[in-house]
């Protein structure tokens, strides 16, 4: 039986879907490829009303989750995502936060349990291509690392995906963007370490998503409660366009014949 082309992206929190894969999801949806977003947590450790931080007086984790899930649904609609699946685990917070010790936190859930649920979704949707984070979760977030672990385990358990990718941010692109920001005299509260991002030589696939920059920007804006943390939205439009116009990936597994360097994650499958 031939199944329709399907992309599944596995992300940790509401808003993670946009920066690394929002353009890919929008492009695939526009091409008629079925898109499935799996979000593992409800984002309880995000900013609360009036920017109240986790651990501060007045931070209501359940209220934050409700708002972030509503924002996620809006974002998914703007990106044309066909199917949104919520695993519903509790946000573990950044590495070193007190939330790390909550037994309900996603990072503390036995991986076999969550991997079995994700494998069930893979068996249901039959995605030929699955995208998630690398083994460091991009930047060391416990929930991103757990999403990586369960995605690989679910792929093994289900045997479904033909190709599995890690979202990547090219190190050279990071340097160019921050150099441009400094030259423009724009003040930012984040200075990337020298090893931030993925070494360019590891990247196997770069997808042109320039036709979907506006959808990606609007989807990012939909996550308004976390806007203080999304410095890209404070950059001039031309810098945003440069940052949003392509997305890069590392091909981790592939059981079809595909070129060494790709501009299409479905290469070898169409």
C-alpha cells in the first residue's frame, strides 16, 4: 500500500516548532504533503502574565500552559500544519531549574513510556520523514534532549520513518547574523558562545523556505506570551528575512537513495 507523503516534526514545547522547522512545515503543507506536529510538553515553565518568570510570586504554571497551548494552535494554523498531537507532559524547565526535580516533568518520565506513545503516532501517520533535535537538544535543554531520545526510540520501535533528521542552525549563519546585529548597533541580551550552532560541515540538507517567511514570522508572533524571549522579532525586517529564509538539517538515518547534499528532505521518496 502506498501512503501519502507525510512529515512529522517532534518538538519539546509550544513555540519550538517555528524557528527550526516552521518554514519546512509551511512549505510541505503548501506542496500537499501531510504535516504532523508532535509537541511533548505544555510549556508550563514559560513566562506568565505580565512576564512573571517561573519561580517568581504569581507564576501560575497551569494558566501558562493553557495560554501557550492556545498560542500553539494558532501557530499551527498559520503554518498550515494538518495534525497537532499533544503528548501533554509537564515542562521540565531549563537545565538547573528547580522544575527539573518534579517527577511529572517530561525529562523524568521513563523514556519507554513516552517513546511507546510516539511510536503509536508514527504507526498511525506513517511519516516517511521525521525531524527532531540532535543528541544535545540543540542547546542542552532537558526536554529537547528527551525529545531526541524518544524520537530515536520510537523510530526504532515502529520501523516507520525512511529518513530521520536533526534540525540544525549553521554556525556560520549564527556568526553572520550576530555580526550584522552588532554592526547595526542593535542591543541584544544574548551573546552566543563560539560553539553555538552546528558546524557547517555536519549539515547535509538546507531547505529554501523563503516563500514562507511571512507565515513563519506570524507563527512566531502568535507565541506572544514568550515574546520577550524571541529576540529575532526585535530585529529589522531585512534581518528577519535573512534569518528565516532557509532551514538546515543533519540527516541522521536514511534507508532510501538520497544525494549527499540535499535541498529537499523528501529526496528519494517522491
